[in-house]
């Protein structure tokens, strides 16, 4: 900050209110986090930006800390007209902050539209639209304690679901002396839905002070279209550049790049699994292994949540009715919806690939570990087999040597035993021959006897045949004699 001034001073500054009475659409650079610093404001002023805001500054920190003032607020003589936006929930703190910036700015703006959870949890931002009395009190205190009538006091709000409440808030703020009101045409719960320009038009028609339209205005053509739709006095651009990512998706991108790098290193062919196993067993990895499973599951859950959120966004911006509604409200809103769809699809791919590669990384590490154990086990078994083979060869050689020695000692005894066995066998052969001869003689004798019996049998047969013939002849003779006797 250029200087620290606590006391109230009469500020001879350019009147920002004159811009709203010039008959032209006022082009305003919105309070964008990390963007609306002095260098960025100096750049946009070269391109016909009429009015610039600083990023939102927490008033309590700004008043309490010199370091915060030096860090959050810098300006120069060419940085005019300038509005300093504060986040505040106490009227006196806001007054103190306003007195500090009074010599270096043209006015302050009370942020009543920030939807971030931390801001609303602290009592700042969009939660103030539900506290119109507090907003009135803060505006009234600043008006009473800043003696410069040219010093503007504005508020930036979001709309309610019930638009009557928003109109009532604006009318109460107008009654307490607010210079103008910036209306972001979304509710506190909406993030990327199409802007309700019709609501801004209703608010403008209900007020006599300038109304600034805010939301999804990226080009001068958009500003002209919104001016015709709403009749607002100023158009404020409050969007990030098309390629800008939020913090969580930037983190996912870096995480994805890290996954790819680690997987490529793990897949290098000249680093063996056994070497990786040695790396995994160093003390550092052993300590990390204790929390590895918890960290793995935590990241899985986060990636799944981001993936589902991206799926929801893709489905939302792919819906035909959303596109039709955007086209009906603002001709340039179709491009905005398409840009949002592109971002949501990009986020879907980032989270999906990150989730997939995280699982692949886990499986790769597991497979490398198992492969290293298998290779170590195989090497141990191979060494054991080699040892067993060598031992078997040694035992076989020893056995052959002992066999030869045994054969040399027992050779003579075997020879004598073999000769004795041969003599015994010869005797047995002679005895068997003798027995065979006797048997042959007996067989010949039996054959001769059979032959004699056969010849005798043949003789008896012939004799029997002769007797039968003689008997038949005698029988015939007897029969003839009996026949003759009968006659």
C-alpha cells in the first residue's frame, strides 16, 4: 500500500458516479481473486476499461495488519477510478478500512455475493443478503464517518430464490445512501447455471440508483446484449479466462502428470524388479508403508468424488433445455454453455484418467513386488538344485570308488566259489543224463509191449471174424433143414 492513513481526510478524487451519468455503458473490471492486482488493472485500463475493482480484501485483517495492507492493496496515480472491495461483517471495522483507503481510491464496495463456504462460514459474502439490517448499518456508518461526498459506497449481491427479498434488500440499501448496486444474476447456491438476466431487469426497474449487471459477460457484444435485456447502467465482467482452472483441478492435473512420470519410471526396462524391491525395502519406504493404504484409499475417494462431480457437470450442461434457456435469455449464453461443457468434459477426462492411472500405479507396484519375490525364490531354488546336483555327483563318484575297491578285495573268493559251483553243476548234469537214459529204455520197452499187444489183438479179431462166419453158415444150414421138415 502506498501509505497508512487512519484519520479521516477530505479526498479530492475523481467522481466515479459521473461514469453512470455519461449515457454510455460502463465497462467495469470485476474483483477477481489473484487477477485484479495493480498490474492487471493497468493492463485493462489500456483497453478502455472504465472502472476497476481490487480483489476482495478482508477488512478486519486489513485494519489490524500492516503486512496485510502492504500485500493486499497497491496502486499508483494512473490507477483511477478505483473501487476497493471489502469483506466485512462489522460496521466500525469497515469504516476503519474505508478511512485507510480513502486517499487512494474512489470508493469501497461491500461484498455481499461471495458464495465460497469459508466466506459464508465467517459471516462474509453471500450470507449478508439475508441480513439487510447489517448491510444498512455498514453503509450508514461509512457514510457518516467518511466526510467526502464524492467517495462512493456500493454493494455487490446475489439474488434470492424469492426475488421480492432481493428487491427489498436493494431498496433498503438505497435508502441508506448506497451509490450503486452490482447484481450477480445467480443465487448463492448456483455456480455455473445460466445467469437470470430477467431478475436483474426487475431489480433495475424497481430502483432509482444505478444497477450494474454481473455474470457471464466476456465480450463487448455480451455487454450490449445484457444492456438491452436488463437496462442496467454498467456491465461487470467476473469470469476467469477460458483456460484457467480452479485450484482442485490444477491439483488433479499435477497429480496426473506425476502419475504418468512415476509409471514411466517404473516401466523402464533396464531397472529390474529385484532392484525395485531393494528400493522398496529401504527404511523410508518402510515408514511410508504404514500410511500407504490410508493415503491410497483417501486419494481414491477424492478422485471418485471429483469424477462424479465432473459427470454431474457434463450431464447438466449437455441438457438440451439448459441450452435452449440460455439461447432465449442471451444470444451469447450458448457459447458460454458450450465453454462450460468443454470445461466439465475436460475435468471428467482428467479425473477419470487420474483415477485409472492411480489404480494402475498401485497394481504396477504390487506386480513388481510379486515378480521380485518370484525371481528371488526362483534364484534360491536354482541354487538349491545346483547344490543337490553337485552333492549327487559327489556321492555317485564315491560309490563307484567304493564298488571298485570292494570288487578288488572279493575277486579271488568269487573265482573259487564259481569253480565249486561248476563242478557241482556238472555232477548234476551227469546224474540227469543217466536218469534220462533209464527213462528212455523204459519207454522203448513199453512201446515194444504195446506193439505185441496190438498184434495179438489183431489176431484175436481175425479169429472172431472167422467164428462169426462159421456161426452164420451153421445157422443157415439149420434154417434150411427146418424148412424141409415142415414140407
